[in-house]
C-alpha cells in the first residue's frame, strides 16, 4: 500500500510539475528530505522518482512564461557555478576517476544545479515560506517519530540512521536535523494558529532528542 501511495502521488503530480515548476520543486524537496520512497518497502524504493520529477520540472520551466529563469541573476549564483568548475578542475588534476570520485562530483553538481534553480523559481515571499514548510516539516516528521521512540525507551534505542540517500548516514542525518531546527523555529514563531504554533515549537526539542540519538558528536555540537 505504501508503494502504491508513493507511486500514485508522484505520478499524479507530474502534470502539475510541468505546468507549475514550483510544484515540481516542492515535490522534489519532499522526495529529497522526507524520502517518501524510502518509507515504502517494495518496488517504489527502487524507482528514481526525483530524477523524473526533475526532468519534468526543468522541461516545464523551459516552456513556462512565468518561471523561465533557471537561476537568479545574482553574483552569488555565479560564484556557485565557479565553485563547481573549480572542483571539477581539481577532479581532473587528481586523475582518479573511480566511482567514488565521479559519483561524488555528480551528486555535488546536482546539488548546485537544484540550488541555482531554486533561486530562479522561488521569487516571492509566499513561495519561500511554502518551500521552508516542506523542508522543515520533512525533518520535523523524523524528529517527532524518533524523538517519541527515544522518550519511550529512555534513550536506550540503537543508533538512529537517516531515511536514505544523502541522509542515510547518522552524521549526515544529524547535521540535516540541526539545519532544520531554525526553519522549524521560524515557522512556529510566524504561525498565527495556536495549535500549529505549539506543534512546531514541540518539534524543536524533539529534533534535539533525535540528534542526540544519532550518537553523532558533530551533530550534537551543531
């Protein structure tokens, strides 16, 4: 059932991702940070959903009259492109092209490209707020889930790992949660509905508990 839910959700939103690339960016962020595909147990885990969403999203931006810009015309964006080029030159100079090197640089490039695309698509306060909601609540979901387990077991649970992808390692997962704490605090402090504000503030200490349960020393310091 989980596999069917993830599959139908992504496939059902693909047309919207083409018509409105910002919807594609939100769905891409959901797949990247909440890792819906890794919460399933069957065929959906093996499908490259993020890749397909990215293709449709970029194609939609290409033909869109409103979201045609792939990045903001800002000097910091050009510095990011320069950084990607410098790292690429260092790979060439090193002369080692095994899977770890080429795969690592490919993932690095994907991060830069999506970051630049975000600056071109997120052009309003409302879009920025919605994107922050998607990212922060993705981390908040795992914070609440693992935090409750930590409280119930008095911290005797085994080392908490991330859901998958770049968040699978416990250190990477802890760092991501630490980066999500200010986002949770922001949406909590700016939310007008009392019930939601209390929930978001609750997720902040739960994120702290989850970070400690990862046993990551760097995450703890962060």
